[in-house]
């Protein structure tokens, strides 16, 4: 279990492009992950792509949870917590792996 905690917020070892931190933070806010995926010049950065992938997964989970009355709305709480944790990791220029089974989904490689 300790190994999982080490991989959840790993520091960045490569040199980041100038706006990589900004696009990584924006990736967690709704559909703004599109900026990091399509528009930003940093879209080839592994750091940005990792956070964009997390943003896409959380956006999909949030949309699914929002469609389910009552129980689904309660499931929105962990999604918001994971978004905040991802924003904090991106602001600290750390890689972040989503907890639970969500970290296994790789939409953007």
C-alpha cells in the first residue's frame, strides 16, 4: 500500500514548458481539459498529458454520477475531492495518479 502512495504524487524530473503548470491545473476544471489536449503548445509534454488524462476521467465520472439521482449525487463528493487533489499536485508540479480504480484508465497516452 505504501508503494501506491508514492506513485500518487511523484515529482517531475524533466524540464517543463512555460505554461505546462497552467494547462495541467486547468485540466481538472470541467471541459477545460480540451485546452491542454488540443490547443496548448505543451500538449506533447508527458506532465500535461498525464493531468489531461486525469481530467478526462474525472469529467466522465462526474457526468455519469450527475445523471443518477440521489446516490449519484453523493458520488460527486469523491470526484470533487480527487479534482482538488489533482489541482494541488499540478500546482506543485507533481504527477498524480487517481485513487481507486480510476487511475487504471488511460485515455490520453
